[in-house]
C-alpha cells in the first residue's frame, strides 16, 4: 500500500514538472530527467528503481504501439529508404564505432563488451526530439523520418545487444550464424506482428464488440504481440511495430466513430503517464548506479562517458550527412523522395539523436554474473556510461536543438502544398461532395426538407468562399477567418452556459444535457485545433 502511494506521489510530481516545462517552454522529457536527478538526492524515493523486465514488457509495447498507430503510412513509405538506413545500417555502424572507441579508451575493455555498449546506446529516443520539434517550425518530413526511425531502431540495437551479450558470456562469435539469426529475428518478428494484427482485425471487424471492448483490445494487442515474439526469441519490438502499423491502416474499417474518439483519448493519456514515469525514473537511478562503481573512480567513469558521448554525437551527425550525400548519388539511378536534401536538414536530424529509457533498460538487463563463478565484466561501468550518455544527449542536445533549428533554418520542400492551402482545398472538396450528394438526393426524392435546403445553401456559400481564395491566392483574408473562429468560440461558451442553466431545472434530463455539452466540446476542439495549426 505504501509503495502504491509513493507512485501516486511520483505521478503528481510528474504533472508538476510537466507544467513547469510548459511554463519554461522546454520539452518535458528534459525537465523530468533533471527533476528525477534532483529527487535522487533525497531519501524519499531512493528505493524506486527501473526493473528491465518492467520497461521491456510493461512500458515498451504500449509506447511502440501508440507510436506506430500515429505514424502516417504515406510518410513512412515516402521516406522508407532514409528511415531504414537510420534504423539498421546506421545503428549497426554506430555500434561498431562505439565498440572500437570504448575498446581503445577503457583499459581492459574487450571488443565484445564494446559492441554490447554500442548496442545499448545506439538507438535514439524520438519522444524527446519530436516534443521539441512541435514547438519549433520544422519540415514535416524531418519529424516523419525521426518518428519512423524510432519505430525500428530499438529492434536493430537490441538484436546487436543480444548477440554481443552471447559473445561476452560464451567467448565465441560466429559471424555467419549471427547474420542468419539477425535476419531470422527480423523476419519472424515482423510476421508474428502481422499475424496477430490480422487476428485482432478480424475480432474487431466481425464479432459483436462495443467501444469499450475495442479499446481494451487495443490495450491488450501490443502485449500479445511482444510476448509471443519474445517467447520464441524473435524481435518483440518489430512484432509490435508491424502489428501496430497494420491495425492503424485498418482503423476506419475496424472501429466505429465512438471507438476512434474514445480510444484516442485513452491512448493519449496512457502514453503521457508512461513517458512521464520512465523519464523521471531515469533521473532517479543515479544513486543506485554510482554506488555500484566499485574500483573504478568516479572521475574516470565520467571521462569515459564524455568521450563516448562525443563519439556518439559526431558519428550520428556524420552518418546523417553521409546519408544525404549517398541519397544525392543514388538519385541519378532511382527515384528518391528528395534528390537534394542538402546539409541543414540532415545535420538537424543528426543532432536530434537523444538517448532514452530503452538504452538504460538494456544496460540494467545485463546479468550480474556472466558464468556461475564470475561476475559480469564491467557491468557497473557500462551502466554508468549509459546514464552519462543519456544525460548529456538528452539535456545538452535537447536544450540546444531549438537554437540550432532557428539558426540553420531547415529547408522546406518546394513541392509540398502549404498547410493552409491544403486545408482550403480539402474543405472545398468536402463541400463539393456534400452539395453533389444533396443534389442527387433532390433528384431521387423530388424534395429536400427545410433543414437540408439550409445546409445546401450554406455549403454553396462555403464553396464560393474557398473557390475565391484558391483562385486569387489571396490568403490575407485569414484574419477575418480567425475573427470568425474567436467569435464562434465565444458563442459556444454562451451555449454551454445556457445548457448549464437549463440543467438546474428538474424537468430536464441531465444525461441529455451532457450529450449536448459533449457535442459543444467536440466543436470547440475542432476550432481550437485549427487555431493552433495556424499559429
């Protein structure tokens, strides 16, 4: 009971720190890690630690599933080559660089231990980067690449980690066997995810489910995919990602409108809490990690951590710039999404390589004993270096990323229609489709009710408005549109007050009043989302 209350306190602390981050206009993962670091010097939460099994099984599946659910298939496919290069070759190359750097600078460190460390710290955490980028104007493609990379790089790094771990424990490494197992783990993990995704799709599609059942099924699905794949020693990460991407593409067929709205709210709040907990727990690990350093001095360990952090940052930036050069070269032979990416956008993507909880959980999962009689070599040092890398990349790169974005001014793709123009085209198409349907209805039935005729007249006025804007390219009229939106919001507030006043009368059903209040909330949500997008 006492432990449960402490976790309640932790959640309240998380909420306070996130509010502080919003006030300071900082990405909340940075503030949470620093807040956890400050809390670690107190005795109140000193016993709260990260259990690797908890992170890998409790936290990782839902976070990956939600990220896959939010990923645009269109954007993922458009940037598939860049995403794949960052998720697999660059992660493996980074692991190799870290292996040789750590082997060269740490006395007694073997290459197998170097690859183990490389597999731990090679995958960036996208949550921090995308949280920062939402507050700074960047091209949509950049966010899509980072989000797509985050779905796959955990899988490749954990596979490297698994093979390096086996090499350290057994003292043997067979390259041919490792390559074969690498592809087997990837292919079978993906296949298991797709198979489970199809099963859950059939359940939602054909069985008499309700909105509540469908939401619970979305919560259960990632755990089933992850557990089944890991049980047979395949990639649970890729199982969750592939299954999540498949189900995401089928959401319009699977779910009712109510399920889509309610599940979105459930998942948004769930992932917010899970992310908050894991980032705070990262900061809380410092006392436990430093107390296990043993014979290695703290200053030496910090020095190793700084060197490896620098190597990691430089390697990612060089890989990102190298990928840009390679893309330009390959554009002579194949069609690529962006034939001239330049250096600004790749540099920003390289700088956005912040490490997170997966790296720390992987380090913590290293066993205490390598064999029956010997302790695992350099386990505590690996754990400390991982913590230093996370702290430096998350805080230093995270705090400087907005400044770098503003200074470099990332290049926007010229072939993309501006968002405000896209929105007008979409609204015009929707209005045109609606008018055509009503005209067809009039021809079929011979008449329309007064309500439908009013709707038809309103749609025609909207059509004329959007046609004029798109024809004349006169987007200066946005100010009157914003004025309309602000007045509309005030009108909704008046409607809300009227319903609340009516609710005091005993002859009116409160459930019915709440229904209309919910409709007003949904209408306000749509208007405010438009205002936020327009800045």
